[in-house]
């Protein structure tokens, strides 16, 4: 039996998480080449520094949001990478 597709929006409540973020402006295909290495270059040293203090920090999948993508041309998009 195929799974049923959800068509109604659902609001989820997620636990508070500590995130490292980078904000860029520009075409994500261009600025992403700079943002992603900067993000991972910051988060892995943070993870290892916290580990030395016996603090567990899990690195989750890369996330990004483009809040103004529907308002401005692609080369002016604001992106929040986390």
C-alpha cells in the first residue's frame, strides 16, 4: 500500500539547538562555494574543542534558507547557512 502524501501544513516543535551559521548575499551557486567551507571550517574545530571539555556537539546535515528569494533577483538573494 503506498504511503499517503501529507498536504496539510504541520507545525513542529523542535528542541533548542546550538548552531553555527553563515549569512551570504548573492547567487547561492557562487557564494555557497565560499560559505560552506567557512561553515565547516568553523564547526569542526568547535566540535573538537568542546570534546576536550567533555561536551558532546553533534554536527547535523547542512541547512540553508533563502528568505528573500521570491523578492529579489538570484544574484541578490540572502542565504542563511547552518
